[in-house]
C-alpha cells in the first residue's frame, strides 16, 4: 500500500511548487512574445523566476540528502528535479536570445509555441498535484497523455517552422537566429514530456 508521512509528502508539495515556477516562467515568456515591449524588464523577470526555480530544486535535493525514507525511489526524485529545472532553464535561455540576437519582430510560430508551453507547463503542474494522490487519482493519466499530446503538436509546428525558415527566408543571419530560438522552444516542450514520462514510470511502479 502506498502511504506517505507528512515529512515524505513534502517532496510532492515541493514538486508542485517547482512545476509552478516553470508555469510562471512560461506565462512571462508568452507575454514577452505577444507584447514585445519593455523587453529588458520582462527578460529580467523571467531570469528571477529561473533563480527561484533553482532554489526550489536545491531545496528538494537537500531534503533528499537528509531523508532516510522517501515516498518514491531516490533516483526518480533526482531525475524529476533535473528535468523540471531544464524546463525553466530553456524558457530563460529563449528569453535571453531575443536580446542577445537583437530580434526586432516575433514570428507567428513563436507565438503559437509559447502558448503551447504555457498549456504544457499548466498540465504538468496538474500532473504533480495528482502524483501526490497517485493511488486514487482519476485524472493523472489523462494529464500525462495531454502533456504528450501538446508536445507532439509542438513537434509538428517546429518541423514546419524550420522547413519554412530554410525555404522562404533569404537572410542567413535570420535563419541562424530563428533556428536557435525554435530549438530552445522545442527543448522546453521536450523537457515537459520528459517529466511526464518519468511520472508515468513512477506510477507503474507504485500503483
């Protein structure tokens, strides 16, 4: 039987908090690309969220190192932390590229994918909330499937965007800029799917 003590439940609460930081960063990135003004301030805000996410991850690892008993396998906790951190890292890296690469206007594909990242991180936060109740949850698998569906949709848009970029854009500098940005956006969605897949494996072991 899967039971946790209040101390062990802290891991799940901290997962929820960390996933929430990824969601906050995604919302800020979406605002940045759809309201492309006050760029430096908005990038700094995303960077601050990334630092807060780093602290959340550090706190989880610190608790893990102090805990003799954990609610799920130690390696699964470690893997969740690493991949949750990857989501926010990729979002922050994307935001910085707009300033570093002197981007003047935002492509439609970027706006579509950043909205998908908001949707995906929102679903992932729900996954973390349901993980705490994996034995009784009626929606956990549905949320995992939805994360995978959104990531698949993002893959389709990424492939189309890269095809269009090389086919229709004559400026090699623009190609370099947007290829890098599109790949970072895809990395954010990939990391969301990675977390969902880890959670699915955990559920298979415990339910």
